[in-house]
């Protein structure tokens, strides 16, 4: 039996919507890629963003590559819910978009037209 390569941990009282996280991860990064998804509160999101990116605010998502075959995505669910309205998306749809966005960063992509094209492609697929 193959060992699972996606670990999800929710450190908040918020609800993480049900999405095909494993399928999305495997499609974009491959089945061998080891990914942790962690949901954190505003204080920890702000601290991580400050410590890792020198930006002193909580953000809805952070993604960190740990190696060529492993990484971590961190969600701040309250921020995701709040920001979804700014993008005219439901919470679940915006969470899906952000997860795809984070996966593409872990794949090595930077913001730009190519990343936007890939995001649209995967949003349609999932």
C-alpha cells in the first residue's frame, strides 16, 4: 500500500472545506510530492509571514518549498473567508483557487501571465 503524501492539520476552529486536495496535489506536483497543509490563526499567520517574508501582516496563504519533493501550504481560514468576497468567489471556490495558486508556487512558478493561465486551467479541471 502506498504511503499518503498529503497531511492536513487544522490548528483552528475554522472549517476547511472538502476539496479534492490529494487529486489536485497529485495532478500539479505529482504523487511522490510530500505536502503538508496547515490551517493557522491570524497571530501565527502574521508571525510566519513576518519571519519568512519580512511582511508584517497575516495573509490568506503561504507556501514554502522544503525540498524538490516536499513543501507546505499554510492557510489562514478567516482571511480566506474575508478575501473571497473581494474576488467575487464563495469561500470554497476561493480556497480551491488559493490551493492551486500555492501548488503552482511550489512547482516553481512566479506571479505572471503563465501562472494565471495555469490557475485558470486547473480551476476548470477541478
